[in-house]
């Protein structure tokens, strides 16, 4: 049992020491024409480093960039921009959490279609328990233009962001959220 635990610790340590920050995420253009029941989703990024009894700084995750999404003459079309979640957890681990890279949505267009469009979504929720240090705010989201032409029953939702830091017996600063910026919405 002891040998297995030691092997597991060595493997996890080796992986942790060789891992670098993730590269930027970018989505490809998405198009649906004369379709029924279409769903288009932007790139998704999740950054959730966990530290237990491990002091140190966490590097910033990369940005997510969504490409244009188009639905022409389609029924039941749904378009969602990039999604980014940054949720570092620290227990008895002092150090800094770098800000997330933010997300940018490409233009979303629906012509002669029925459906919904939602801009980028980002969430920043660092958790600290007996871990001193600063949490930087996320970079926010930027929504691309949303356009609906000749469509019935269409809904548009701009960028959404949440910043919910939690601290228990942990000194430090939480930077304010940088907010989200929505693109132009046209019906």
C-alpha cells in the first residue's frame, strides 16, 4: 500500500512539474443552412487548478475566441458563444491566482430562422481555505454582434459574467470583476 501511494505521489508530482499554461482556444466558423434542430456552440475552456499544502502562483489561463455562427432558413437553431470557467482552489497553500484570459465571441447571425442566440459566458470563482494571497479578476467577456433577420420566435442574450471569490481564514485581495461587453443586437 505504501509503495502504491509513493508511486502515485511521484507520478502526480512529475505531471505537475512539466505542465505549462494552456494555449488560446479558437473556434472555427459554424454554418447551418435549411436545417432543423441546429445547435452551434463556441469553444469551452475550464481552468481549475487545485493546491493542497502547496505554496506557489498559478499562471493565467489563455483566452477563448469564438468564430462567426450562421443559421439560414433553419428551424430550432441555437447559437452559444465561448464559455470560460476559472475556479482555482487552495487549501493551506499561499500564493497568487492570475487572471483569466477572457473570452470573445464571433458574430452570430440568424436569417429566416427560428431560434436563440447567447453571447459568451465567463465565471471566476476562486476558493481559499487558510491560504493567503491575491486573486486577480477575470478579463471579462466581449460579445460579437447578434443579428436576426426575417426570423420568428428569436431570442438574443448578450455576454454574461460572474465573479464569486470565497475565502475562509485567508488574508489577501480580490480584484474587482472586469465585466462583460456585449456586441450590437439587431432584430
